């Protein structure tokens, strides 16, 4: 994509409906060394690159408590009623919401949704920009660093209906596998694509 070409419109779908049982508490509120919570850092960083952000949460979550900053007022919220059934169920809820949302008034509807995890604050925004540059309705864009794939994964709009059928499981891996011909892997220099937080020691360790 040249500098004269418009950047594809991609919505960031930030997955924050998990229980995080291995962490021992609500890791979304865990503090990073800079004072922000884990989720706030992820949401704020995404706001530097993506035109629109949608935060996927559990029923009963207090958004004001999760996002204390003003950024919380600038983000769409999607409640995943099936969140207790795992990531795939939350993804299904999220894409059913996206598919059912009327975008007829949007002069530039999203060509893709970037599935991000709410516990990955070290993801470089340059990586996101590189992925967005390859976004297309008929494409699935996946970052890879040192032979290992990670997030965000950008799903073109052509796959949203299929993602909306998810009800259980670990995620969208099967949809990626059956649509290999549509997958574009982008090599990046960023361990943030798979550096997440499962335990309190992960907050500061490298």
C-alpha cells in the first residue's frame, strides 16, 4: 500500500471476557509498572492505531471500574452472554453482535476485525499498522515472529458470518484451518504478538 492509498478500515475487537483462573484474580485490573491496568494499557494502545475499538466483556462487568481513563468513553462495549463457555463462545457472541449492527450509515464500513487479547499490552503498534495495511474483506491476516503465530488476527468481513457460528472451544483456529487459501502470514519483529499474562510474574518478566 502506497502513502497515497487510504488505510483499510479495521475495527479492533478486544477480548476481555475470560475468567483468567490461572492468574488467581481479575487480571484485567492488575497493575503494570506504569500504573495502568493490564486492560487499560491494551485498550489505550489499540486506540493509537485502530479507527474503532470494541471491548468484549462478561455479563455484569462494570466498565467504569475496568477502564478508569477517558478512553473508556470512546469504546464500544459488547457483552458476551456465553463468556463462561470459553474464548470461542465469546468470539461467536462478538461477531453475532457485529453482524447484527446496522452499519448503513457508516460511510466507510470495516473491511476486517482485528481479534486482540485483553492481556497483551506489549504488542507494538507498528506491528498493528503493518497488519492493517494487508487487511481485506476476503483475507485472514496473521502475524508471525520467530516461527510462532500470534495476535491480533485480522478476519476479513467475508468470514464474520462463519465466526458468528462459534459456540464453544478455544477460538477461531478451525476457521483459520479450513480457510488456509485466504490466510496471509506477515513476518514481524515483535514478541508482543504472543507475550500475554497468565501469572502475576508475567507482568514484569521478559
